């Protein structure tokens, strides 16, 4: 007869664990963030986008696809960004690589975004629980921030 209470206890523990896991998937701490990044109306491929919580904490990251679309990742398996005000940084800059003899082995990539986007200090957004479609349509001087190659 001592087996029955143990089974009930085990069942209760399993249900509690499942409800905790299910609750994490619908967390009010994170909002699902997707969108499209364009410069002067053209989609930007390969831009790194970072949402950093203004209050501190883990940043969420994404890289834009060929159509300019992105979906933020908070941690492996957790999509989105921390709820609240986030500072946004969007950049295409990749530093040149040099070898031990200071020869350039990879020219890197130039910055295509104006400083207010590339610095991550001036652009802020509010992330809310649930879906957050956030597009960034950047207008930039075509001479300073040329269109993407190829």
C-alpha cells in the first residue's frame, strides 16, 4: 500500500515539471521579435542585429537573410528578446584580417549603416510579450553608405 502514494507523488512532480516547461515556452520575460531590415528600400543581407536590454542582461542576436528578414535568438532554443526597452544595433562591418606579417588576408566588409544604427546607442524599441514585428527601414546617404554588392 505504500506504493500508491509514491505513484501519486511522482505523477504530481511530473505534472508540475511539465507545467513549468510549458510556462517557459510562453514566458512573459521574452517577446518573439521578427522583421525586415532595408536601406533606402532595398533588403540588406548579412547584417548583424542586436537587441540589448536597457536594464542590462543577455542580448538577443540575428543575422538578416537575403530578403532582409530576421528572427532574434535569445539563447539556443529560445527565440525573441527580453521584454522591455532594448537598444538596437544593426551593422554590416567586419574588420579586415591580417596575418603575422601585417598582410591583409581578408578585406572584411564596410559599414553600410549610419552611426545611429551601427553604434547601438541611439535607437531603442519596446519589446512586449508575444509577437513583435519590428521592421527597420533605414534612409542613408548612398555615397557614404553604398548599396550592397552583387
